[in-house]
C-alpha cells in the first residue's frame, strides 16, 4: 500500500490539474476580496469585521469551485489507467486493483484537506493585512477547524460522483460538470432550514460550524455525508469487479 500511495502522489504531482486547482483557488479568493472591498466602506473592511474575508471565501469556494475540482481530479485518477490504456500493463505486474483504487481515494482525501488548508493560509494572511490588531489565537483555530472540516466534508459529498463517472465509463470531465451543478444547487438548498441539513453540500456547512445548528441537525448532516461515502464505496466495488 505504501508503494501505491507513493506512486499516486508522484502521478498527481506531475498532473496539470494541480496547477488548475491552485489557480482556481487563488482566482476565486481574489475575486471574493475584490467584490468585498468594492461593496464595503473602508471602515467596514478595516475595523470591527475580522473574519469576513475568511468566512465569505470558504463559502464561495465550496459552492462554486472546490467540489467540482476535487470531483474532476478524483474521476481522472480512477479513469486514467483505463482511458490511457495502461491498465493492461498494471495487470501484468500484477497490481491489486482494489488496493490501487483505495490508494487513489486516500490520496484524494488528503488532497481535499490540503486544498482547504492552502485556502485557509491564503485567507488568513489576507486577514492579517486587513485586521492584524483584531486577530487572535481563537480566531485562528476556529477558522482552521472550519476549513479542515470542510475539506473532509467536500471529499465525502462528491465521492459518489467520483465513483459513478468511471463506473458509467464516461469521460472524467463529466465529473466537473456534474459536481458544479450539484454544488451550485446548494445555494437554493441553503434557503431552507430543513433541507440544508440533508443536502450534502450544505450539510458540510452545518458540520464545519458555519451554520448554527442543533446536535440533531449535525447528526443528520453527518449521516448524509456518511451515506455519500457508502454509496461511493458500493460503486467502486462494482467497478473493481467489472475490470
């Protein structure tokens, strides 16, 4: 398993999709900053509004960018051997395909968390420029916890799309389109206090602490994301049996 994980990390490091992900994160963060600074007064930006940039950026990144990018990357990782016709060479080694798929999903999980950690560093450094005197250790760890939980949540929320696309033998770019529609629909689901606990994308916000939720609502959100992970596991097992 260690060798498989190392190999997947090396393949991922050489992928242009990593640069695409970094560009998408930075571009959206800059867009949110420009939008926020042009619609607020200088006093609102510099005084008494610590955390506004970290809060808004993580919302828009989760609604518009990162689920789609992570779904694209995950489907690419799983589809690439078959679509590049290298699966035959792997079978000659031979490689345990279930372990290979598990290694890909573990690497993708770590990538999802690291993507949100990168976003956290970017937004926190910006907040230091805007509100250096108002930041505290508590603010730092509260937002770090929120961002990391969202990284975990996004992985589970999009995992069914990651698994279904290769199962249906579709091009991995379909995962980007499907996940973008899926995550954008969260804007409408968030308008309902009931639906937002059950829709996977908005359930992430409840678990991370962005929404104020009851313990029962958090449990429902947790079970929804767990169900997403279970559904993905079912399709991945079917895919491995079919290969």
